């Protein structure tokens, strides 16, 4: 079976890997160079179905729970195939707030209880917080602990996928923009039709015929040898929720901003100062942290911020992952493969004409 995947972002790469494992002949096509730092690498790579669902539709939690069950197995399989270790931390998420932001904290907890129920998290007092996350107890006297959440290292994942494609001679055509993937499988420049074409272009698929828009995110990666935080941390704030995602070797990814913009210009001074100030307030050890990178990515989103699949003859479209790429991707890949095989979808509500 010959399959063309247009768009080599997170979903396109995962889909290419899974289909190749099933014996398909894969051709990846992307408008950017292969080493382009796309939005999948400009992310904290959190798998946080509970804390994300607090401010989202119920579907977000359901899709995320499914992905949470898939990621450990997939990472193990990919690691075995490539010999590369892929960092996966399932220590859960700690939600904290400073005393002056008690009102924000209370609203978050009210929404969490209403949407998820009390069994989805644990209330930790200072003693309990000190036992589980001693470095956080220096600045906070309580936390809400969501144990069933995780984070992975997206750089490890992308490196392993790239090695897998090389090992299996997957064709990767870079700097090749396809404006409108065909429904009949016939791509210009190829002498043979594809059995299936997947449109995973993200923002590249924006047109007057759809409601796709860009949501800009800004992240900072730091090396902080004095910090030993092992959990993902969400710091409640009146204007934005700050998240800190751990990486191996005392590295951390920090982000917060969600700006309705299609511009991928560098991180602004204001955003940088806000992120770094909030980071310092979380743990004084971040004062001596070294900034590794400041990155920007524009994520594709529909008006409801929910993902969509579409099928037209031999063309399947996957788009609208918003800022939930790592939370949604495995589930959407499995749903797309079920759609291709004529199987029953677990989440038919993501299918749009």
C-alpha cells in the first residue's frame, strides 16, 4: 500500500511510523526543510488530560485519557526499534498558586471538581507537599496533585522517529509545498497514484473554506542545576497559567502564552520577562538557570479549539490540534487509521465532512 503524508509535523511523523510498521510504503512531503523546528518541537510535550480539561470541552479529557494509555507503549516500541531512549515522566502534575492569587486557585479547583470529580486529583497540605515535592513546599503551602498525567521529551521523540525513517528507507521530500492534496491519490510529479493521501499540513491548510486560525505559543528552555523538581508544575496566575515541564539533566521547558496571531517572530521582551519572573517566584534556584532557547510556534486551531478528521475518497485530513498536540496526536492517528481501514471509530464526533 502506497501512502503519501503531506505535512511532517508531529501527527504526520507518528502516522508515518505507525503505517510503516504495518508494512505501508510511506512518502513524507513537507513544505519546510527536514531540520526545520516546527511546532512539535516548540512545546512542553505534556500529556495532561485532567488539568487541560478543567478549562476545555469534555472531549479533551476523553481524547487525552486515550492518548495517555497509548504513549508508554508507543515510546517503548519506538525505543526498541531504534535503540534510542525517549524520556517519559509520568510523575503527574502539581497545581500551585501564590497566596495573592488565592482567588484564581479557588476558581480552578471549583471547575476541576465540577468537571472531573474529586477522585481525579488529591489535595495536598504543606506536610504532604513536602513529602512528595519538597522543593515546591518552600514557596507553597498546598497543591492539587493530578497523578495520571505525564510529559515526554519531544527532542528525544523526534530524533528517534528520524532514525526510524532512515532505517526503513522512508522517502522524505523536503521543501515541497502541496497546496491542495488530491482526493484521488494523484500527486503532481509522481508517476503512480497513492492508495491513500493524508493531509497533516496544520496551518498550511488554512483557506477561506475553513475556520482554521493560528494560536501563537512561546516557550523558554533552561538548564537549572540547582532545581530538582520532578513533576510538571502549573502555576495559577490572574492572566495566564504558567507551566514548567521537566526534562532530563536539570532542564526545564517553561511556557504560558496563548496569543491569537499567525506571526512567528521571536519572543517579545514582555513575554520573556513575565515567564522568567514567574519562574523565579516558583523556585529561587531558577535565578542562576541558563537560558538554552526561546522559541515560538503557531498552532492550528478551529473556532472550537477541538481537532477534526475529514475523509474524501482516498484523502484523510487531520487538523486543529490547537495547543494539545501531544495530548491528542496518538488518539487521532489511531482514529485516522481506523477510518482508512473502514473500522469503527472510538471518537466519531471528531469526524467532519
